[in-house]
C-alpha cells in the first residue's frame, strides 16, 4: 500500500516555528516532484511549496517565501517543511503530495498524505 504520512503539526504561537515531515512507504518517490499544500476551513487547497527530485529546484507560494524552507532526504524518501516566523494566517491542514499537477486552477495528485493540523495562535 502506497502511503505518504505527515507529522510534525501542532499548536504554536505567532512567530514560532514548526517542522513538518512527509515519509513515503509502499513505493519510492525519490525521483518525483513533491509538494506541500494547505487547506484552511472554508477555503480551497492551495500550493505552499514544491521540490524537484534532486532538491536543486524549489518553488514557494509568495506568502511563505523567506519564512518556509522545503527540503528532502532522498535516501530516507522523506520530505520536510521548515516553517519559521509563523503567522495566524498560516493556520491550516497541511498535506504532502507526490507528482502534483495543476489543472484549471486546482491541484491534483494520485498520492496525498492524510494531513497534519497546524494552528498558529496570535
């Protein structure tokens, strides 16, 4: 069974930091583009960051640039999201995905994690 399992979410005060992890099992995604997404209540799932298979190319949503860092350890088939200077508006369920694609403004993947809640208090 192919799984992506996120961990590391929680409750943090504004200005604090959290590190999310996404571990793959059941198949390897070492050569896949991976991404982080988030969904706040009542909102569409949105792109946060992505990383290519070498780790040499990363992309970020504008509001997280300079605060979040995406990385991966291919040997462990694990991806990370270091989140610094967190703001209340970062509150959402965070999902990792493998091989995401965008069509008509929405994001799709055959491989999504179950999500981890991040709550930032003011």
